[in-house]
């Protein structure tokens, strides 16, 4: 049974800020921002800054493997977040997602709502989404579609304009 995220934590527990990267990216996309944040003593005293990493890209090696779908990433993110809270006793959480990272965060939130596990969402104080393609992305769309003729990529498919899976996520 998964641990329940709770706000009943030690008074000195730090707040958690989690950064989730986008499609064809990595936690390195946050390096400059994290360097700036870590240079501020107040931020360091108050927050534990973490990045959630997942596999993404246009082409997968070996070619027989596949990239996880957004729903799978949302589930994995939830498990990772539960471990963070269990290990460090965070009293509140800020989630920051860029591009597909925002979809991963939303998938996690909706999954908890659908499953009636809303108590786990109690410590989440804010969610910041940066350039999240809630209605799809036209960036490099022709090139992405051409590549998908040869190699299907579930993450690229999710980013297509008006993707049904993301449409359902947005409705929920």
C-alpha cells in the first residue's frame, strides 16, 4: 500500500520543490535556475530542491524498447514523490513542470483524484506549469510525424494537437 502524503511532519522539515523536465530533455534543463536558487541562503534554508527524471527522446535504443506513456510517467512520479515525503517529512510541496513535465504532473494529480486518493494531495501547495502543451504542440510537428512513420513514440504522439489521451486528462 502506498504511503499517504501527509502534512503532519516535523516542524523543521523543509519544503519540497520538484522540477520535472519536458520531452527530449533532462534535469539539466533546470541547472541554471537551480544554481540561482541555491545561491540564495533563504531558499536553501527553506526548500529541498529536487528533479524528477524520466526517459524521453525521439529515438530509443535498443529500438525494440519503448518510451513510457504520460500516464505511466504520472504513476512513476507519484511513487517517487511518496518516497521523498516518507524519507524527508516535507510539510509542503511545490511542483514545477516544463512542457511534457507539466503533463506528467497533471497525470499524477488526476490519477490520485480518479482513485479517490485525494489525501495524498494535501501537502501540495502549488503547481507551476511552464509551456505545457495542454492542447498539443506544433513545435517540430512535421518532423516528429515523419519520424513516427518509422518509429512509434508514445510521448511524441501525446504531444500532437488535440491528442485524445491528453484531452481526457484535461477534462478530468
